[in-house]
C-alpha cells in the first residue's frame, strides 16, 4: 500500500533557455554565486515539502558541474543542515557515490549525522556514472567490473563498521585495521566511534540495470532498492528479480517490498496540456543524459541532442512516447491517481513513492507541482 510520499532533487540551478532549442548542455556555464544557490533551492523545497505533508526529501551527490545540473557535493552535510532548519522531514542520500569515498569516512559521517539529526538522515549508496567525477577521484568507472568489485567491498566494510562493536577486514582494496603498533600492542580490530544509534541501518541503492550480480549483492546484504521511472515490463522484471534474490537469502517479501518507486510527473488540466508544459523539461533532461549514455540512443541521435546543427532529419525520443510507455506520468490529477492505483495493485509490497524533479524545471514550477500532488493525489491513498 502506498503510504509514504517523497520528492527528489538532483541539485540543478538550470531553469532558462530550456529544451532542444535552448542552450546546449556543454555551453552552459554558471558563476560560483549562481551555483551556490542550490542550497537555497534545497532549503526552500524542504520547507515546502514539510508544509505539504511529504515524508522524505532525496538528493544526489555529484561534483565538478559548472553547467549547473547537479551541484550538491556532500549529501550528509547538506541533509544535516536541512534537518536543523526543518521540523520532521527526513533526508535521503540518493546516493553517496561510494567509490569516491573511503568507506570508513563515509560510515563515520553518516553515524555522526544520524546522531545529530535524531535519525532523520537516510543512508544510500551508488556506484556512479560520471567519468569526470569517479575517475578524477582515483576510482574506476569505465571498467565496470573493477567499479563493482570496489563498491561491493566498500559496502561490506561499512556494514561491519555499523553493526560490530569491533571489526576487522582483510580484502583486496582495504586492510582494516592497519597492521601497526599502537600504545604497546598490535592492532587487530577497529571500532567506529560513534556508531549510528538507529540500528540496523537501512541502506538504499538505485536498481538501474537489473544486472543479476548486482541484484544478488543487494539481496545478500539487505540493501533496499529505488527503482526510478522504469517502464513496463522492465520494472516488473526488476522487482521480481529482487524478490526472488531476497528469497534465496531467507527474506520472504511481497512483490515490491523494500522497494521505492520513482516517477517523473506533471499535472495539468488534461494530458495534452500537461505534455505541452512539461516538454521543455523532458528535452533538457535528454540534453543532459543522452551524452552520458543514460538513454538508449544511436550515436547520430546523441550527436543531434548535443548539437542543434545536426538535428535535421534525426528522430529523437518524445515526451508523448515516454508518457505512452509509462516512463512519465502526465495528465490531470485523476489520471495520475489512476496510474498510481494500477501500480499499487500490481506491486502490493511497495510503500514508498518518490516524485522526481527534472533537469531545468524551475523551482516554483516544481513546488507548484508538489502542491497539486499533495492536494489532489495524496488523499486518494488511504495509507498516506
């Protein structure tokens, strides 16, 4: 039953010259003062969510983006700041890109934030998808197997650190503790000081590709999954894969249990109006995502997205197609309710719903959409 509603914000400050006819992604360049406005956006949206009855606010960790798309470098630090300036909203780390951290520093930072926020920070981990970020921090991204190997060992270290009063780890990438003398004895175990007070720590990760190895790791460790705006039948396949993997490790789950569903949405008077108003944001997101390999496009399509001069005669994805596939929800409030009711029946174990902002969506537009959803969609769900 859907009973928890949240929103996500990747940290963009882009909100003008949008769409395929607007400024190319690589030509955007913002001043430091403009980029720093991301924190004002986050606080303003936080307070708006709290006033409108939402439960959680999820943000994304990213680095080195003068283009203004993803401008939050530290989720735990920002989440703690926002928790100190709001009353009850929880802040989801969606996601701490673990290969860019030492796992013990990440574990320490989260433990401290858990204590100081009164349990209002939600822990999340991800492998990363920006080469500019991950490789610059000295970790592999182009080598997917090496990235996964590092990530999984890091998560194992953090789980030990959270759950054990004293622990050791002997792995390929980490030897913990260091084999050094200390106060007259040789270190054999280490303690995270302090550990999180709320135990066990819920760990969330995006379930993106449906790779069986990755899903099996999530199930074995007990990681919960965020599945964002994935059309059918791929979404059903991934939720079923997660359920079956959890069963192999003794966790008998309803279909969708321990999973949050993410949606891109836009509410208008009707479907046609909603699509018309949302189209610039859809196109801006495509300009951002396609060159990063986040959309299944041919090379000529990717070039056409990045360069308006190459667009003539090239067929590109449309918002109409995304709505038809279910990757976006566009329409009246009743249309949105009906679509969500179908998913609620299809996935009886799902409780959390996450509403995503889109690259380029102006702050006030996003806030207005969140208000409309809270007023006209949430009341249709008895568990909310």
